[in-house]
C-alpha cells in the first residue's frame, strides 16, 4: 500500500509527539519519591502508644515529604494481621508498618502459622524510638532495690511473683530474661492486659512487674509504684535517678520496647532513604524529642542498616528466651 506525502507528514509528526511525551511519562512513572499519598499501617487500636507514635511519624512525613500520609489501624492477632497486610503490599515505599517487638520479634516465634518472616519479608526503614523495661514494685513494697529482690528470690526460690499482660507479652519475656540473667526463680502471674496486672501489683497481690516504661509511667508519676532499676546499658534520660540493672548487680540485663517503621521487602532504596532521612532528622529536633520523652520514648534514628542489625539481635535474643523458658502460645 502506498502512503502519500500528507500521510507521511502526519506519521512523522505523531512519532515526534510520542517521542517527546515518552521521557515525561517515564519520569512520572519512576520519578522522585513520593509522588502520591502514603499510608502507615498501625497493627493495634487507635489511642494506644503504637498508634500515637505512628501518627507522629505520619505528621513528620507529611510535612517533610510533601504528600499526605494516612494512618490505618488494622488490628488482630497481637499485631500480626496488620503486619501481614504490609508484607502483601506492593514494595514501592507507599505502605509502611508501625513495627514493635510483638509483631516483629515475639509472635513470629511463638505462633508458627504466621505467614511471614520479619527480616525476609519486611525491610527495616528507621528506628524511631526505644523505651526501657522498668522493674517496678508497689509503693510500700519491702523491696527497696533490685539487690533486695535478687537476694529475696535466691533465699526463697519460687516465692516472689511477677505480673504480666499475658503469656508471651513483652513484660513476660522481660521477666524471663531477668530470671535467666540473675539466676533466680520467680512465679509468673499472667493477666489479660497491663491495666489489671498493674492494679493487682498496686494492691499487693503480686510482688513485681518488668514492664516497658510508657505502660507504668503514670503509676510512677502518681507515686503508686516505685522503680527499682531499668533494663538498659546506661541510665535513661527518662528516669535519670533510677539505676541500671548492671549497677544493681545484674549485668547484661537489657530489655526494651522499641518502635520503628518497616516496608515490604524489595522496596526501592530511594524510598527507604527518603523515609529514613525525614524521620531521623525530625527526631533530632529538641521539640520533638521532648514530645517523645513525654510518651516515655527515647528517640534513636540512625541508618536502615543499623536498625536491621538491632532488630536481628532482638529477634535472636527473644528466640533464646522463648526456648529457654519453654514458652508456648496459648
């Protein structure tokens, strides 16, 4: 079929338009991150500490990346349903997980049917903050310090009791780690949540708790509980007068409830670096650091690689505690 001059001119013109449009289309498809709204999945109910921290991160990213960030609360199974939703999301940086020890380090090792492996299926993006475990007793407890607790536990094995928010909870594993490090025998009394456990501790029905600081912050401030020690390598700015466990004769006892953002595996490096840079820069600012301190959280930041290394170490330690204590899901 012969093509006339006019048709040839139209074809050349169309090709020129397409060639000119291609770079713009390609730039739009693979342009600078982000080019549309993001979402942070919080695997717990609205109003809790994880939700509050997730919303702080959403606000930071909205302001610094120039795109709206929506928080979605997808609850159930101790945080693993929300985490699974992130694992299943497209690895493009637009879906992030508000990750904590439960959904990342504890539940995947207690519940074999969970359909993801944290460091295979999720990519650590930024370490937002850390809250040390605190060994607490009621206000009028005869235990005046951690040395008293250890001495009493060694003198009367199986006599002292500790409360937790349930089997496999952060407080339970923190206490099991303490028993391991201190070489003592304490009796576990599990509850359905931190609030009833704290109520019975204050009432004197149990002797102690090994809970993360935000969960007991209000009780300490009200004078209903006393802190014997923190499970950290150095004293915390959150509780500067409280000694570390090492100072009280229990070396290597370190336990904390951390918070960070995760993305699906194979998320582009550019997206990870954009989110990491925005959050890490913001939490270094005094005003935000003070706001986090009010929530019982010490800001951390750092690189994605440092966060991955930290999470890997915590997963390994958590698995060792679970195996040593013989903890099984109920």
